């Protein structure tokens, strides 16, 4: 009976994680449709550095994109990495995502070049990459290590390119800060040995 309950909870977590991330990505596309229809009115929710009033945009900026090509480029990695991270529980994933988004957004606000407008889910994506890459080793979970190696094999090159400061129109600062936030979060949210992971 206990084994059956554990298997059911794993399947339930996988379904919940999949629904969450499909909904999340669908929301990003919906917001971009609204942005385009409104003449890019939502672009103002991006982060302009060192402007006190822009601090309220730290979280919204992670959901806003500059065109359909921008949101399309972020959709698949966010869907996959978000799903893998959310398998550990939705409440845990929500806290993890919030920490990455806020840390990344505040960092961008502090160090991004003046007169820029930074938005998009890539800071969160880089954070999830860093989290998945490190958390398996931190928690000594073979499946976690495997997941980290998988995302490194698929997106490692893109991540390195995204960190290059030579790309025009790309916030390498946001990418780097997101990556560092995700690595740090792997330690903050690590599970202690013997702790139950059955709950969604």
C-alpha cells in the first residue's frame, strides 16, 4: 500500500508540474498577444535600472517579452526546466521561482546599463538551469544529477553564449545573475536526508 501511494504521488506531481508549466508558458504568450494588441503597452513593465519607481516591475518583468520571437525562444527551455524543477513540489517550486526572479530582477536594477529596459523569462530560465545543474549534487540524488547533466547537454552551449557580454540587445547581466541565483537557491532549498518528498 505504501509503495502504491508513493507511486501515485509521483504521478500526481508530474501531472501537476506539467499543468503548471503549460499554463505558465501559455500566460507568457497571452501577455505578448495583449502587448502587441495594445501597441506594446506592457513593455513598460521591464526594468529600467536605478530608478526607484521601477522596483515594482522586478517581478512583472519576468513575464513580459519584446515580441513573439523573444517569447518563443524562452518557451521550450522554461517548459522543460520548469517541469523538472516543479517535480519537487509546487509550493517549493513557487518559492524557488520567486527567489530567482526577485534576486535576478534586483540585480538587473542595480547593475544593468543606464537607459536600458530589461524584461523576459530568460533570467528565470538561467536560474532554473543553475538550480538543476547543482541541486542533484547538493542533495546527493542520482536522478537529480542525471537531470542536471541532461539540461547541461541540451542547453549548456546556449547558456554559455547567453553569458557573453558581446551580444547586442541581450542582457548578459540578467542571465548571469539568474544563473547565480539558481545555484544559490540549490543550497537554500536543498532537502535534508530522510525528508519526505511525497507532497505536491
